[in-house]
């Protein structure tokens, strides 16, 4: 098994009197990670939110009944907890009344799990996100040089653990993940009847990776009103399928005020939605793939290394733009992404004048490794 960045972090939190919450999309390895962490713990109680017996246990309600079910177990692991009614209140009872029990909880739908546990478990939890495998994790597993040689493959097939471990079956595995798991929670919890519209929306977003997105135009394309498109996008984001990047707008009248770009957490899922697995060097959309890869991998790297930054892109009405910006400790770090290392880029004078406290760097296939492993600006 590829060692995960969160393994050591979670180990340090155990036995400290708080629940550990691990969120992330389905099939990113949450259950596998917990099995590795607790494989030697014969006194761990494993519960699954999809199991009827687990529901019956939590339906019991009182702390005394929960204690009866838990018995002498010192570790209680609740997998896919978003499926359990009023799970936050039940977890609070365990945390408050059973001080010697370590709770570990996973969930694949932040809009359900967060709503259910955030208020009841305020001050009683550590919360983490598990992404698909990252460049950094794979570089530690078999070396940065080996991972660098796989760049073109990762741009097309991504980093879902099942795909990485079965590279000869990458297309079939990705299609299975996309068809069976990708938006299961969105359809279930929100009782969405028009699943065909949801798929059309995902495909439209896949075509627009790296471009500004208009909810109004998306709605016209797929036959939904603007408000429904926005709701679906929020749910897809809260199910860890996509994430938004908003525009930076502070100083200039010409800056786009409320624009956004939407990226996929995984390139492979994006390509599976389009059924497009052409080699990276034969693609017209290689610029978008490169941008999605870098921003999603940077998101993982920042999270796992506890680097807290505000992230944006920048654009003006007269088409001046910057692909990606991180604001950290009052400094704006601007980045341009170029797949062709020979292509040059210059920072806009409008941006330089409006935001004098900045840095600028071009990220290309010749220098991306340090940016995705270290803390290099």
C-alpha cells in the first residue's frame, strides 16, 4: 500500500480526547487507511453507515444503550457516517460520556456529514481531508524521478488508488468509479431525479476546465435554470468531485468581480466523464489538463502540509489574466502554468502596479516537482 500523508497526522491525534473525522470522495482510500492504522488493534469496533445493524445501534439513542453496544472496545470506527440519522448527536454522546473511547469517523459527503456533526462536535473533533493519491505520496513511494516519468500518464488517468494500482485496467476502473460512485451521495441525499442533467453538467464543466464558468450559460446549454445549476455545483463540490477557484478583485475597476473557474479533484475522473483517454501529447486540451493537474495537486500539498493560503485567479475585462494566485502572510504569489517550457509569460503591469507586494513564477514540466513537494515560491 502506498503510505498516505494523513497516516502520521492521525496517529498523533489518537488518544487525545477528540474524535478524528476523515472526509473525502468515495474510493480515495479512507477505509484502507483506517485498516492500516488499526490492523493491530483487536479491540476496535468497526461500524459501517451502510449497514442496517449499525443504524439499529445508533437508533437506540441513549448513552447507556450506546455503551452497551460498544462494550469494552476502546476504539470505535464509523465508516460512511453520513448515512446515519442524527449521527452528530450520537457521536457527541460517545465523546462526552465515554472518555476512554477513541472515535474515528469517515464520510464522503461534506454537505451531509458536516451539517450533522459540526455543531454537535464543536471543539470535540479533528477534521481532515483524504484526497486521491498525490504526486508527493507517489514520489515518496517510488521516488520523484520515477513519478516524473509517469507525468503524461497521470495527466490522463489521474491518481485514484484503484487506478494507480491497476494501470493496465485504468480506463475500465475510472469508468466504474465515475458511473458507480462519483455522484451517488448527491443523488441520494438531495433526491435528484434528473440524473441525466447532472451528468450533462459534469461533462460541460469537464469541457471548460481552466476557463471561466457562467452558471447562466451552463443552464442554457443543459436545460436547467441558473439557480439549479448553482445548487448542483455546490453539491458536487461538497461531494469532493469538483472545487471552485474565485477571482481576485480588490483594486482595479476592470477586474472581474464575481467570476469563478471550476476544477476536478482528479484528472482521470474528468477524462472518464468525456470518455477521452487520448495520450497527453496528442491532445488539444493539454493546457487545461496541465492546469487542472497542477492546481488539484497543489491543493493536496497545501492541505497535507498545513499551509494556509487564500487561492484565486485574476482577470480583467480587457483579457489580462493570471492562472493562479496564493495569498500568504500578506504577499500575493502569482503563477502562470505553461505545458511548453519554451513558452514565456510576463506578469501584467496592471497587476504589478495594483499589487506591489507580490512574486511571480512560471510553472512548467521542468520545474513543477519542487512546487508540488516543497514550499517553494
